[in-house]
C-alpha cells in the first residue's frame, strides 16, 4: 500500500459543528493523525443533533448522531476542559507534537484560554494555525 499524502502530519482539531470538523476529516482521510478535542461530559455539540440517530446492533436508535459521524471519521478524540488551567496545559502538551492546529471558535475566542495564534506563534514557530470563520476575522 502506498503511503497516504498526509501520513505523519499531526493535527490538533479544536473545531465544532460542521465547517471545521469537515476540514479536519478531509485531512484524516488523507492520512493525517487528527486528535479532536471535545467538551468533557458532552463532546461535540453535534453528537446529539438528530434525528437521524445511528441504530445499534438491536436496530434501535442510539444517542449517536449521524450528523456527527458524517463529519468526524478518521479522528481520535479526547475530552479537555479548555477553561481550566489543567486543560490548557494539556493542549500545550499536545501542541508540542502537532504540525497543525485548526479551530473555528468565535473570532478571538481562544485568546481567553491562552490559545490564540499570537499567544502560540513564538512558542510553536513550526505550527500551522488555521482559523475557520463564517465572516472572516473582522466581520
């Protein structure tokens, strides 16, 4: 089997809803190692969006949203509380081995957690930092 285009690329996925998860899913499809950060106890908002919900082995609907699954394949997932100092420290540990960070928070939203581009660029000069927004950085 030929190596995949993005094999060996590590992506930290701080995205939610659709645009960000779809983008990071494509990177995973191309072989990147994608780690999705989700809210403790809840996960991504779209995990519970439905119907439709994926049926279990017994044919009955589960709590697993088809919407969530269609935008989050080829990823590993970890629960991290970005609002806590421990969670922020854990993200920084993950970034030490990451090549790419992709986020789609409100413009400036990650600054409150010490995770904005300007806060990370000197510490992680190799990091590709991608922000996905609906209306740009100033709109």
